[in-house]
């Protein structure tokens, strides 16, 4: 979303590129979820692009990436936000820690304070999810991807013995982000 804060942090190229690639990664996961039943997906973004681990086929993953970028450029910015993003987890963890620290900090850790701190941390965990979605929207992703385009797409197959199945690794490099 274009806000003064977003415009400010986007002046740093490495941040802007990472935010746009992260939005692209989320959009690809959303599109892939429509193609693959019981999709399992996990991704990570960088200034250069993103990597998506998934249990679809190579074609499904690569098509999803192409369609996702088209959709973002067509204005479907809601695709940039993903409920399973690590941002939500980190936001929740930071908030709960902060609340616990505030309730306990500087006071003697008597049972009453501990009780209040735990209640506060539970409340923080509930608040963390919607807050995390906002942090995604305003900080860790940018659904307005500008002129960004796909520079290359590649899919590898990996065996994950602990999960007893094969996964695809989709490598997407972007340019003009
Ligand atoms: Zn994410």
C-alpha cells in the first residue's frame, strides 16, 4: 500500500525489492492453493526473488508465479497478504514478550504479577494475528510491484526423508523491482 511510511522505506532499494518479492511470494502461494489440493507451501524472499517449497508439480508452481504477478499488476493487492506468513508469528512473539516484560519488569515477581503477565501475554497472542496482518500490509510486503518482472523461473525436486515425500523447489528471480 502506498503510504508516506511505505514510500520512505521504499527509497532503500534492498528493502523495496524484498517487500515486492515477498508480496509476489505470497501471491504465488495464494494462486497455487487454487491449483493444488491439500497444498503444503513454505517460502522465503530476498532482494533477488523468492524460493517456494511446495507439493504441486513444477508446471503448477511456475504457472502460479506467472499468474500471480499478472494479478498483482492488475491491482489484486490483497494477494500480497498471507495468513501463514512468518511476519504474524514474529509480531505475536514480539508483542507477547513486550507485554510480559512490561507486566513483570521492575516489579518483584510475586504470583499476582505473574498471573497478570500471563493474562496479558494471552491477550497479546490474540491481538498478534490481526496486527501481524497489518505489519505485512504496511512493512514487510508491497503489493504495488511497479515494473517488476520475472527474470527466471526454475524448479528442482527435493527428497525430504523426514516427511517421506518429494517436494518441488520453485526458484524465482525478479528484475526491475
Ligand atoms: Zn511471508
